[in-house]
């Protein structure tokens, strides 16, 4: 099998005057595991259906392996798709399920079954070939669906939230299985998910989508540590947010002055002195500091709640202005009692500063809204 590149050139989708996908550019190199991450309703499935030929775009072009495919129906494209609800044929054996797509292509029965057995070996189900789907576990059925999709030797495999029906443990296990399978076959994967954990652990690169637009394309580390927009910052992981006016910029850092104090963080995008801005820092990069000697940013707060997760401790605190600041600490045995005072600190290099062009309230709302966006797709 061989992966091919995928290119979207100005792809747009308008349904009855509603723009589900704004004009989109995206280049996915051959053999990449590319995730499209975003909340329910942001246009992920629509984009994937356009790539695989189940949906004709209102405008724009799709190129696969450098060749335009716009004139080709789904079954003539070098793509295969695994849908959210993977319908296996209940009365067919696992082997027949996998071989199904080859029959339409005129492959002989013997060859079909040989090919199916090879693919079942690839997904470690060779001993289950004669069973029916209902005799398999959820994770095994998922692997059958993958084997069936790979049977037609696609260059691009489109997966639409394929793990969303599985329970948490199995989902986490399947992440590494799918990732390994993608590397083993070299097929380009376009993987849709609303689950940031899936996207971060499985992908070579991620497109983060919001309201029909891709807001950022990057590696998991880029998306997490250098988000391009308040939405991306808030949707992927959690953030503590501080606000103020930019009073200094130096060596790639920006200082903000606000009601909650003076804080410094990495200058993101083109924030300038005098701008209204928001500063964000991750709960796991926010700590309790000693009274003196800590480098960088500090503020006083009161512990409002604590949540022990075994190895970790989540502390919810509130500063003098009433702002909620969350800390993810490793459990070092210290109590941090509720109601107690805490001096909180974080390093400038762990914080980012972004301009709030539409005002601080709008930027804060974008981060907030992203953090609470409805996750479950189709639900
Ligand atoms: N065939 C359609 N007709 C009208 N609206 C649609 C159609 N398909 C999708 N939409 C709308 O387009 C938006 C994006 O949908 P979808 O791509 O399914 O989002 P996601 O997969 O990210 O949850 C939603 O508002 C949805 O209601
Ligand atoms: Mg969807």
C-alpha cells in the first residue's frame, strides 16, 4: 500500500445559505497521520465527505497525489472512508466482511479470501476470520472495519470519529493500534475527532477547526505550546487567563498590567505596546511558589477547592479580583487545605500573550467557549 498527498484548494461548502466550511486551504503530505480536531458542528464530517467524494463542494478543488479528483465519484477515488457508526454486515463472517469491497471490483473468490486473511493478520484478527461480527468485542469490530476499508488498497483512509462508540480504556488502546497500523501501511490517514487527547497522541499534524474554519495546522507540540488563536488555546487543554494592557515588549516577551497584577509571557502573534491583551498559562505550568526567590510571575490567592487524582492534585484557587486560577500539581504529600492562602507563580516562558483585538471580553469568551464547546458529535 502506498499513501498519497491530499490538497484542498479553496474548498467551500454552503448549505441553503449556511456556510458549513469557509474557503479552506490544506496540504497533507503522503503518509501523514493528519487529524481534524474541533467541536461538534464545526464542519469536520463535511470536509471529510468532500475529500472522499460523498459530498460535492460549493467551490474549490480537491487534489489527491497531485491529481484533481473533483470529477470522480467516491468509489473511483483512491480513498476509503470509515464512518462514525461502522456498519459491518451482521450475517457475514469477518472474512466475508473484509472481502466485500473486492467483489464489486471483480476479484475472484479465492483471491478475495486470501487478501482478507492477509488484512486480518495485519489487524491481528487472523484467528477470528470465521466468526460473525456479534461474536467480537467492540475493539475487534473496529479493527474489522479498518481491515475492510484497507481491502480496496486506498491511498488515503478517511476516518470519522471511529472510536467514539468505544469505552475509554478500549479507546486509549485503539489509539496506539491505529497509529501503528498507519505507520506500517504508509497510507495517508485523515482522522476526525472532537477528542483532543486522541488528536495529540496519534497525529503527525493536527488541523484545529472552529465554525467552518481551520484556525491552525501544526504538530501536537505546536498546537499545545504555541496556539495561534484564543480558540485553539482554550479548546486544546486548559488555560488560566489573565487580562490587561501591554506595557512592555522585550526579547520576545510581553508584559501586561491589569487589575490582577503585572505578568509577563511569550509574545504571540503581533501584540504591541498599548494593546488590550490576554495572557494564558496551563494549570500544569502554574505552581505554588515560596514566599521569596521564585522567578517571574506571582499572585496571591486562596484555595477554594481541591481534588485528589492519586498522583495528581487539582487545586482551584481565586485571586483578589475574584479570578479563578487552577493548578495541576503532582501529589507531593502537602495538604494545601481549602481556605488557606497560597502564593502562586508561573514562568514567563510558560505563558503566552495574545492581542484582544475585539476587546478583552470577547477574547476571554473565545477561550471560555472553546473550553466548554459541546464535544460529542452527532449526539
Ligand atoms: N446536508 C446538510 N444540509 C444542511 N446542513 C448540513 C448538512 N450537513 C451538515 N450540515 C451542517 O453543517 C455544519 C457542519 O456539520 P458537520 O460537518 O457534520 O460537523 P461536525 O462533523 O464537525 O460535527 C452543521 O451545522 C450541520 O448542521
Ligand atoms: Mg461529524
